[in-house]
C-alpha cells in the first residue's frame, strides 16, 4: 500500500528536512509552500503545492494530491510566521493578526487532515511543529509564543476528540535549530557577534549546541509512524534540554 503525507512549509528548514526524511519511507510527500523557489530542490516523490497553508483551498488541494498518490497517512503543520511585536509598542490589531496567522496555519491543516481521515475511514497522524517558546516565552516574541502555546492546546484537544477514530495528534517543540534562517541571521552579524551568539546558544542548550533540522525531522517521522501507535496528545521537546534547564539570558534584558 502506497502512503502519502502533507508537509506545510516544506521548502526550507525543518519542513524540508521532514520532507526528505519521509521520502525515505518510500511514500509520496505533498509540500505546501508560498515561495515556489523554495521547492526548486524537490525531485521525484515530492509534489509541490504553491500557496498559503492557511488557505483552506490550498490545504484541500494538497490533500487531494496526496490522496491521489496513495493513502493519506500523515500531516505535518510546520509553516509559521516569524514576526515579533509587543503590546506596548505595536498596534493591538497587529499583535492579534500575528497570533491569528500562526494559529490559523495549524487549525486549517488539522481540520483538513481530520476531515480527510474521517471521510476515508482510515487512521492517520498529525504532527504540529511548535516551539520551546510555547512554555518558556522569549521577550519580544509574544505573538509567536502565544500562538505556539495555543497550538499545543489544539493538539491536546484534537487528540482527545478524535483518538477514538484512530487519529493521533502530537506536537514537536524544537529549541534553536540550524536552519537557513539561522544561518542567515549569523551571516548578518560580524564574526565576533556571530561567535557570541553561538556561544550563548551553546550555554542555553545542555547538549552544548543547537539542533540540526534532520534531528527534529527524525522525531516527526517517529510520531507519524506505527512505532508511535500509542503516542497521542503529547508535545515532545527536541531542544537538547533547553526547556528543562530554564536558563535564558534574554529574559534579563
């Protein structure tokens, strides 16, 4: 039986790593991306859908293509909006919109996946990519941290409501990950500044380094697999111990 998956934000970073990891399962992966250039690397087994993952029509198109390619078995909500805002300096409407933008990405993906699993009478798994910030917020990142906390609540609610249908919903909460965005940030700093950032991040993570995208993707793949058949409603930290250490120099600014 051929299996298929949908990964939103599948062109770069964690999303790309998830797509590459799932291709090793011999399945077909539908990658949803707003930027067509981000999927220029995609080869056989990857079906691109260019559009906003929060758009119900784009999500439906991704689901259609996945089901045409095999049995839709997994959906990964990875797409995110990274913009900071604070309630004392930004219009409230902007803060609300940023929170909604990230929550909408998860809600649309989850709703589409659940409806397709139910209609096909097949079990399925959903993984929402959240963040260590869902439980340990970083100053200045209120919209993102709030939305990720809401997404973890959504994860638990869906797990309870649809577990009886064989639908599992879990979340993965990364710490800092060496994505293209991370590399770009370091490149925008002087060598001395970049070295200081890397030193600080090594201190924040008990393992002494940031994660690779592939390390996060491997946990996502596990949660989608039958090996995780009795894991439901969980948020799995993939942060090298950052959350349990609880040290964050940014909080002292």
